[in-house]
C-alpha cells in the first residue's frame, strides 16, 4: 500500500497594494507541484486584493497526490489625514 505524500502550506498576511506574500509548500516526497493559480513550483509569490486561499496539489514519484491550502490575509492600509 502506497502512502499519500504529506504536504503543508504556510499562511501569510500583507497590506493591500504594498507588498507580496510568499506561500511555500513543504513535502519531503513531492516531485511535482500544481497551485490553484497555475504555478508549478514549491513557492509562489502573490499579491491578492482580498483574502484569498491558494491550494497546492503535490504528486510524488509513485503518482500519489495530496492537497494543502494556505490563506493570504489582506489588511487595509490605514487612512492618514493632516489637519491644520
């Protein structure tokens, strides 16, 4: 019996329009990565405009697949005003 690959993905938080988030899939047996945004590497750099969850599917050398997700939380930029 073949075991499914174990995969984890971090969560991240960014400020709207000011930075990008990096999500990284960790798996000791993965040979292929396929993200919901069509990226195919272990790490992706994203800049969503609202809270977004990204899912990665990893495939090991036996063709077994497993999924994990990471969420990017987008924080609003504080409003600044100058008064006399």
